[in-house]
């Protein structure tokens, strides 16, 4: 009996459940074998309907056995025979149980092809009939291609699926553009060149019989699965006195391809694929022939036709999006037509705009899927084929003298800060660009030092002027400033101590009376103790200085409480002002001059994490380098000698803690 604590015979056992579920229950009872996956025997009444135990079932249609748990067969998502049917739906026979001949009659288009190509034999060459199999059968049978006459083997379910598998020889979707490019290029030099030929029970991509050469092209996304097969093909070629060349895509060889008589490793960049393929073809031709004149543009067109699969016109771009197809640049796309591509194709195509004419000279190239799904319009004027409207875009192409900032808004070019914007120029941006730029007022000079920075689109859309004097270059008038500083809330009124560190020379005409104490605009400051910031190296916002009570970043002097803060001193060390010897009393006396070498107490701040050797001035502990500690730990913890406990900070001996022996 199955080990099932929840089994109640007559209530939840599988036999009772099958009797309650009529047609489907009878199906399970017929397929029950009484064997478990572990080899034991089991009665159908000795297991519950929701058991996870794996048992063996035997299909009453194809008579194949397969393992499956009881729960998988009785749950809502019921599983069926893995050989002839994928699942059951509500206890009724699914579509996969339709006989193949009946399905072919219902699906006239695909069915007529299958009836015509039916080979009538299975893998063991035994005669079979269509009426003996279901349309979802996984049986592999023989087919005779109605186009090229090729004999191939394929499962029935593969041929009746939505993808509808077809002959691997004439199916262009089974090949690739690089393979077809090499085939047609080599055919120019060697007219006997063959494509997709079976030799010694293996299919070779390119075969040249007269020079005994086989070529296999292995794309990057499939060659890892074909390594063993490629080795077998190479061995068979050597046994039959054929040369074998494997062309393998490899990203690691980008820009540096490797060529040898038996192996070619290269990275095919599909944005510029013809160049590397041309080089590869020329190398192979040079191994077996003299120079041959080849029309490469013709080869590219033939490769496209040879690798591009056929699609129904009702599924083509021209049928689904006729307005987009009108922007197709036929003069640059050559043989490529909108009726040959689907809307989800990743092929890069040349386009031209009906509104502004951009792209007529081949300067506009984009993927079909991007234009179809993202509804991309003209990158210059913003005209969109989808709604026939012009949409502004900050990512559009900039054409100097046509849609750039300097052309459309020449007055803003006068306020462009050429020094701080460096290599950027107004003619390199569109008016709708979201990029930030530095500006200089033509009236008061505000912004020379970088205090005026805003987006280009903000200046254009809002027609904003100088935030200092209010001069607006768009209309040449002075606009009242939106925000007027209340004298009681200015820096000079609320924090008069900051007036000492206000850098009036670099802040131009702006004074502490004109600046709000919570302003987020950065200004220049000068330390009243060490003079740091005279050259403009100290810039901070009033809001940051007031809220954080921040002081000089060099010497640590804080003007708010007129003391030195060690935590704020993060930059240069100034001897006699913020160095360790000046700020930490007698600590420098325990500096071990011999072991520390060229390091001096005047070279470090009290917050430094530099590891230093020390020597006790009382007992001499540390003379041999046994006492080392970073400066910050000694200063922050005010630690003394670990042996005698003498503390140089207060000049006393601390008796707490375990002493060093």
C-alpha cells in the first residue's frame, strides 16, 4: 500500500475519483499499469487522488509508457501522454487528438502541402498512413519537399505547429547572411561551389568538389553547441582527402581576426558585416586560386535574397503600416522592399522624411522594429508618420545651420560661457536639449565663475534671463526678480559671522545682504584664519554652511564657534595651524623618529589614519617597534602607553586595564 497518511478508501482514493469523473476517469483507469517508478506494484485503490508518487502510465492511443505523478494527472492542468498529446482540457479530447488526415482537410493551405509531401515511411522504413496518426504526434516520419525534391525527416507535431517546419534545404530561415555571402563570393571564383550539401551523413554549409574543400560557418550564438559535430566533420574530411575550414564567430577577436588554413576566427559586426566577410572570402580564394574580380555589391544583394525568408504580404510592413512604407528610401535600399520585411524585423533600413526631406542622401538609417513599435519619427524636424504631427525631441539629430541653438536663437549664443562650457558650442545642441550649460549675463557679467548653470530647454521654453540683475536677452528688457530677499533673512542679518569669510572679490557685486541664508546657490568663501579660498578653491552654498555649521576644509577653523574642528579638516596640512604637533599638545614627543623615518608630526593632521610607531616618554616602551597605532585612534581615544599606562595627554598614569608584560 502507498505510504499516504491522508488516504481514505471510498472517499479520496484514485479509483473513487476516476468513477466520479466519468469519461476522463475511464481514460486514467485504462492507462493505469499498477507499476511505480521505483519498481514496486500498486493498486489504483491504494493511492490518493492528490499523491505526488510517480507511477507508470501506458497511453491507450500510441501504447507508449511514461512516468508521471498522480497529482499531475488529476489536477486542473492535467498532463497527458508526452508522446502523442501535451495535455487534456476539462476531461475532453484536445485538438492534438484530431487525426492528421482530418486536420489537413480542415487546414487547406498547410494541409495540402503536408498531403503532397507525405513520404509514407517511418524511421525504420516501414509503410505508414496519415489516418493512423494524430496531428500532435511526436512520431518522426519521411517527407518529400515539393519545391526542391529533397527527402528529409521531421516530427508530425513540428510540421503542424504554428511555426510549421519545412524542408531544411530550401528553407532560407535555416541559413544566415554571412554564410550566403561567403557562398556567392566563392562561387564567383569556383563555379562548382555548392551550398548545404550532405556528405558522409553530415550536412556541410559550403562544398567545393573540384578542390576538395568543405567549409563550415559557425555563428557566435550556436557554435558552442556544434563543437563536437564540427570535430566529427573535420575527421571525416581528413579521411576522404578533403580540406576543412571552420569559420567561427568570436567576440574576443573584435577588430583583430585570426586567419589560418584550417580555422578562421573573426567577429562579424552586423552593422558593418560586409567588410570582414569580404576579407574572409578573399583569404580563402587566395589559398586555392589567383586574383578574381568580384562585384561585391552584387554579392551582398544575392546574400540578402538567399538568407531572407519569405513572409506573407498580409504580415509585411507595407501592408500593416503603409504610411511608414512611404518613407522607404528605395534608391539606397536597393533590392530590399517593405513588402519583404515584417514589422518586427531588426534589419537596418534607409529612410527619408516627407516633411523636411532629411535622409534623401542616405544619412538616415534605423531599424524597422524601432520605427514600427516605438513610432519613431524624423530625427531632424520631429515629423511622425504615425499621427502626421511634429513632435519635439531632445534626442534628435542636430544639423548645423538648420535646427541648432545658434541658428534658431542667436541671442543665446552671446550669453554662452565659452570658457566653462569648454568644447561644447551652441551649434551642437537643439533648443529642446535637456543638457546643462553655463551662461554669462551680457549686462552685469553674472556667471563668469560658473554660478549660473541651467538647462538649455529651460532657457528657451521659459525665456528666462539673468537671475542676478533680471536682464532678459530675448526682449532686451529688465524683468523684476521673482524672489526678493527679506533683509531680516539674509546672511548678514541672521549669521553675521559669515560676513568675515565672504569672498567679495570673486562673488562680484553680490553681498551677504543680497543672499538668503538658506540659498542653494554656491558662493565663494575665504577662511579668516589660513586664507584658504582666495583663489576660488572654496565654494559652497549658504544652506550647507548654515545647516551643517561647516568650517574651513583645510585648517578646520569654524567661524560659528571660533574653534578648530578636527573632523572638518580634510585637505592640506598647514604647519603651525592644523598639523599634529600644533593641535595635539605633547603627543609629538612620543613620535618614534628612528622607526618612522622621514615621517614627521608636522606632516599629518590629528584625524589621519596613518600607522605610526610610538615610544613612551616614561618607560621607553616601543623602542623596538612593538608599539604601533594610527594617529586618529590615539587622538580620538586619548590612549596612552599600553605597558606602564602613562598618558601623555593629561600627564597621569591610568591604572585601568591589563598591562603589557
